[in-house]
C-alpha cells in the first residue's frame, strides 16, 4: 500500500455551507479528520464517514498532531487536516508541512473562505471601489506573536487603503488609536464582523472614532474582524460596464479605453 496524502483544508469562518465542494468531498472520504475544535464547528465535519477517526487537535501539540497524520498517511490513509478560515492567513500549515516533507509524506492545500470576505459579504460592502482605493491590507496587532515594526498599524494606515485587522479584538482601543495616528479620519467607515458564520454572529457598522466603544458594547472579544473602508459609500462606477469602454468582448464608443 502506498503512502496516503495529507490535505490541509480551509473550513471557512464557521458556516458549514461556506466550505468548498472539494474540501467537503475530501472530509467525506478521509480516514482521519483532524480539526481545530476551538474554531471549527462539528457541523463542518458532519459529512465524515462513520468509520473515520475524528480528532480535535485543540489540546494537542505539534508533535502529537504530526504523529496522527504520519501514522494515517504511512498506512495509506487519506488525512483531512481541517483549519478555520483560509489556511494561508495566520495558519500553521508551514510548520506541519515541514515535518511531513521530512518524512516524504505528500500534502496539499484546499483554500477556504476568510472571515475577512465573509464579513464583507454579510455586511454587503466592497473593500475596493472604482475611482477609490484599489488595495486591501490584511494585518493584525503585535502581541505574543510579533509584527515587524514596518508593518505596525499606524504605518499601514498611512497608505489610506482598505484595511482588515484580525486577531486583535482584545485591544480595540489600541486598534483605534493606531489607525487614527496613521492618518485615517475619525469618520472613516468601519465594519466589525463578530463571529460571522456562527450562530448569533453579526456585523456592526460604525466609524473609526467609535470603533473601540462599539466593539466593547457588543462584547467582541474573539473571532472578530475590523474592516476599515475609506471608500465606503463611493458613487464611482466600474469602467467594465460603461458603454464608452471597449474590451475584448465589446466595442465601446471609446476604442482606446482600458482597465
């Protein structure tokens, strides 16, 4: 029997329907489902086979999770390592994959829906707007996990782009102060996503000057995203649907138009 594959699967923000078709298919076929129980609801794993081994990794160390994946893969099994959100953002895939590589165990990643985009969708807002900001910065406050000094919130705020701040709900006052220090006006629109995708999840609209008070009043202590949206409310329109704009599928009245 050959060596099985470990699949790192992004489970999305919590809603069992916000997982990719591929991710769900692999969980349903897996011999071992190892999931982050502190952040991934069991409903996401409801499709697992009855005979599959389903293990919560929350109390386990890196060595312990690796041993489970290694033993299953070396026995020829399919392993579903299920992470919250999008594995490429603040995930722990790199360190797990290094151990798999050292033992010649194949692995691959299935992307997931980030809470950043789940929050934007739930609030029905756009992070980039025609004629306005064309960039979205995803970041966090420094804490026990350090952030390079060049990436502190005030420095990033100076760009004036849309900003998504994750993993920082315990210090909303600091988030607000650093963003204001970076140059965002106090009236800059902000959307707070709190447990979006989970029962009782919500989005709150406020402005930067009231960010901390709004977050505190709503009890946003975990699983919270701050979306700073300087372009919110813009009346700009995309050129794509402008009748004067030409592209490969339509000749407009301005043939020189471009994106």
